[in-house]
């Protein structure tokens, strides 16, 4: 399953590169650097998050990211949460403190994507890059990007769409300065419906979990 997901992501992005369509904004331009970066992030998702995180942990340590421990975790995440709330106020991005060591950022589909499209809306790209800039400053965290879909359409289509949306959001965050070793992406399709009816636009969302990198 892990290898299948990574291979599918790489194949899709190689195809995007061949057609000269930017996978993030939908503009017709070549973006080999962005494609390579996001393939690295998806491989990180397969080898890291889905397999317990050891590979991503080792990669982060190798990149010089220090782990947090004890009381430092709460203090660090307090500052991260406060900064995110202040700088993203009015942007439409939801900022929720999940627990002492984790923050949830919610990107509603109506702001982030056009219907049935995986390219981030051009007007929302600067906001996502701003998120990346903030997360770059608080680099002792891991970034898990989860794509979700509503129940409209076939299961397989929704699964693929949610994966591509998660990949493209990850790519913009990395453009904002987040190193790829910290990022993992995964699509859940329509398996985690949160709002009723299941066709509700709110279910077409991307969630980003910012978690303390703990020692």
C-alpha cells in the first residue's frame, strides 16, 4: 500500500511535468523543482507517517532539526499557535489547538480549490505560502497534510482527488520555506465524512496537523 501510494504520486507528477501544467496553480508552466520536492514529500508520507514515522524522524535529525522534550513542548506549541492565529486572522484558515503538542489548520475547499479541481486557487496561493513562512520559523514540528472529499462521485475518484489536493497543498507549503523532510501527505477520500449531509462542501477539505517534533 505504501509503495503503491508513493509510486502513484510520482507517476502523476511526472505526467504533470510533461504537460507543462503547474500542479499547484494550474498555470501552464514547467516546474521541475516543485515536482521533485513534492515527490519527496509523498515518499516521506509512505515511508514516514504511514510506517510509524521513523524514516521521517531520521531525515529531520539528519537535516539538523532538534527534538523537543518535557515542558518545552507546551511552551513551543503555545508560541506557534499564537503566531498562527494572529497572522492568519481573517484568511479563512481555521486554527485549532488539538492538545498540548498538536495544532490543526483547516483549509476549506471553497477557498482552496475549484470544484473537482486539484490545483490550489491562484488567489489562495499567497495565503498558503504565508502559512509555510510561519511554519518555517517554527521548524521543530512535523507537518501532516490530509486531503478529504465528500460522498459525491465514485469512491476511487474521490480518493485520487483527495490525494492530489494534499500533495499540492504540501507543495505550496514547501514553496513557503518548509523543508520536505518535515512534510508528509495523505488522501482519505470520503472515508472521514465529518459533516451532514455527506455531500456538504465542508467535507471537501484539507487539514494540516502541526505536531511537536519530540525527543
